[in-house]
C-alpha cells in the first residue's frame, strides 16, 4: 500500500560527510545513513539538507555528564561568524555539487513549483537549510546573499548561544524552559526571513525562544526534527502547548529518529521498537491532527534505532504507520504533503 508514496524528509546532516569535496553522494557510503542509491531504494523524494557548523571544542565527553537520574550536557561554546560562514559555504558547495554532478537525478529546490515537479518526476529534491544562524552578520547582508544562492530554511540556533538567541541544552529529564529567548537581533532575523520567505525552524530553540518566534513570525511555525515531550521528557522535545501552537499556525513537526528523543527513558541506546517510533506520530495526530506531523529523521546527525539502520528504514516507518491504521490519505500527508503545504504558505516564489 505504501510503496508508491514518496517520502520527503525534514532534516538530514549528510553534507557533513561530503565536506571533503571528494566523497560523492552517488557513491555507496557505508559510514552514513544516506546516499543517493539507498534514498532512491527507500522512495525518498528528497529533504532539507542542513549546513551545520560543529563546535570546535565540544568539551568533555558527554558520558561524563550521565548519572542515575539522567544527564545535563552544558551548552557548547559559541562559534565566530567567520568560522560559521566559511563552513556554511563549504557545505552549501557540496549540496550544489550533488546537483551539478547529476542534474538529471538531483535538484536544489528554490520554489514550490520545482518541489512539486521533482516529486512528480522522481528527481531527488534538496532544500538548502542552515542549522544555527551564526553565519548571518548583524547587517543581514549574508542572509540575502545566501538566499540568492538558494537558502530557503534556517534555524536561528543550534544547541548553543549565538547573537540571535540561546539553544536548548540536551537535558533529561527536563522541560525546554532552559534559558533566555530571542535577542533583539533574533527578532530582526525573523522579520527578514518573513520578508524573503525563508522558512524558520524552531528546532533547538529553548521554550522562551520558541514563544518569541511564535509572537514575531507571520509564517507557519515549524519544528523540522523534534518529538513529543509527553512521551520522552528531554529538553529537546516539544510540550503540548508548543505542539498546539504549531498546529494553530498551520505548521508541522518532523519526527526525529534520535534514540534519546524517542525513548521514554531518554537513554542513548539503539534498541528502540517500531511501536516507540509510531507513538510520536500517533500522539501528534490524535492531539492536533494528521496535518501537523511529518518526517524529520536527523539522519547522519544522530544515533538512530537499530530497526531503522539507515534511510531505508523510513519506508519501514511508513509501512508501520499503515499497519497501525493510518489511511492512505494520512500517509501521503505525513510522507510529503504536509511539508509541501507549509512551504506553499511560507515561500514567496
């Protein structure tokens, strides 16, 4: 029943694995979750390809922060705009290289018509997303240049502080209410993105930052790769109030396959069942409706359940949703139509 339904994914970090400029997306990449051939095998029509700049000094090993009650990892140090802009250019270049290597197979998407055409014709679609806006200067000149290059989605923060706001640290158990919200420059960023039609991703914002975006934006609210806090009470997941607000705005939540955001116990162990994955889709559907949940895998940026293994596991999730009673119309919305709708209501061109 589900084999013919294309899947569009809200988040991957695959560009990090191509940054050497030599490794090709069209090779069989054994150390990644995604390459072209496995994605096509899974019926993945494309997704948001993130340009994320890692923290150069992440600090102590994360397991030093584990204890019997959970964990609380400190926010990594800030990074400079120069570091972030250079790295963003490097990853963006790899996305454009995927297209130029095989323009008949892959397209960098800049408007909804291109997205729909790519899904209809089977050409894989890539949306240029920046995860953490450190590369954006105070005059916002770089935002406009990156937009002309193809940027269509941005998260104001990753899980560290920058000039626009403060990210949420990885804490379990914890609410997302962990720090201050958007700065004045953060509010300006939202205004510029609304003007250009760049999608704003609330993923990695703390709760105050989320509500600041909700107050400031004129576009649907989106969390590209976040899960349900009522199921897994990690700071990175969304409270019922946040889920309701996203739905009220006409927005969407992409379900993240990170094991510590799926499991009720928050553990970083990969023996997660399919029922645990389906539970997050089910919760949002039952709470606010099927129009507000989608795929947001975080492939190549996190540890995923053994049952999924790689991008081919996305098809298993869709089949499991079908087995759990979701209709074909529901499955189409979750798989790709919800993302298309939100982008239709966000992008200007």
